[in-house]
C-alpha cells in the first residue's frame, strides 16, 4: 500500500495510490461505509486498524466499487507525514562514514561498529517534493544526502531489535539537506549538527508499507534489510549510486537504541543516514583526493539556487526538489564575532 499527504483547501489530506491514481482516502472509504481519518497524524495513531481498513478501500477501488470522483487531479504532494512528531537521523552506512573520514585524513572511528547512533533534526522543517526555500548561508556548500527513512506506527519503549520491524508503518525516501559551512563550523565545538541541518529535510513522495517491499526482503538476525537500488540526480545527471541492503546497522537496531528509556510515538520519522557516495561532502572529498594523487586540480560541486536534486529508491519512487534562494537576504555567518 502506498499513502501520500496532499494539500486541499490549505489542509493536509491522506491519499491512497491505486493503479497510479491518488484517491482521497477518507472520502473513498466513506463511500463504502468505512470510517477513516482524513489526515495522516490521526491515521497513524491507530495504524494497525486503520491500515487494515485502508487496504479494504484499495481493494474496493480495484474492483470498481469506488467512484472516480474521489480521485485527486494534479495533487500538491506534501511530506507523507506532515510535521512528524519527531525526526531522528541515523548513521548506518559504514562505507559513507569510512570514506568521508579517509578523505579528511582521519582514522575510522571504532565506535561505529559497536552501536548505532542518531541525531535529532527539526521535525517542523520537514517538507515533501517541490521547491525548498533556503537562506543565503545555506547556499555556502549546500549538500544533499541520499537516505531512506521509516515511520513509526505504534508506541513503544525499550523495543528489542528482534521485534522492532513490527513497529514500522512504512518507508520513504529522505533527503537530509545540509549547509556544510554552517555544519562544519559549529561541529568544531563538539555539539551538533544543528544550524547546518535544521532548515530543511525532505521526505516522500510516498509512505510505502512493508508488504509492498517483500520482493526485495533480506532477513537477517538483526532485522530486515531490503535490496533496493538508491540513486541521486543533480540537474538530470546521475551523481550517486548505492543500495539500501548495505546498511551496516538495520532500522530494527536503530529503533532499539532510539527507544531505550524513551517512548517512540506513531508518526516519528527515523532516517538511515547517508548511503555510500550519497552526498557531495563524500564525493568532493574523494574527487579531491584522487586529483591530488594524479597531480590534477578538482572543482568541488554543491547545490545552487535553481538546481533540481532528485533521489530515487527502487520501490519507493522518486523525490524531486528544486533549490530556491529566498529573496530577502539574511546572514548569520556575517554575525560571527572576531
């Protein structure tokens, strides 16, 4: 099952995707005497019951029992989970971490292989496909990050990894946009990332339930993995390639740590972290290192005003965003003392 959130009369509504068409889920359900919430946050609060009913609606649509009147023409898609209850981002791909550290001339950190980590980002700055408005300072080494994310579908605390996959409502593409100059400055203080990250994260276009991904499933003793190709395109040119199965920490393991002593809630979003080759920080570092070894020059690449960044994951669709610089210029970098 694929679900979306779309804009209708300045409010978010849930849509269900059937035969490549989006239907207003609540209205389609009401037409066959099923009651379902019209907005994602309320839908997720009773995920198991509501998702079972939503599948009945999807079956009815396929059988022609629901009128085409409930399909949505040219919807403005939002983040599948608008304003999630929280947003964490993991650090699950060893290739990305090891390569980025090598490029900086530092050793691989042994703690990476001991436990999964994550940071909190701004759950009120989560967007869907389309334009992403950024400040002047964000365009100073603006980067994409090619990731997958899960949405939590039921409450839980101290969730063992062995059962953690049962708490996942679905999967989405995630772009953890990063202002690298801001990020690198603040992390010298051993705190963060903060302002380098909290201006925009995009997710979408769909919330895809686990049953849709069964053909790609890889069972492991540590939780489920999926053989899903991951790609990034910058202004139509492919710049990144990876696979979700290469996560060295599974979502189940990340959920186990995230839920330690803390209740996870329906609507919480948890990202995988960046896949290997999945950002310009890594790609530029590798390019500069290789150019130096050859005695050549290298020009780093970053995202600019007007650029299109598209992330694609098998089974999850393609998430497309355009970078737009805000008209009114304001700089926090210029306010540094000394």
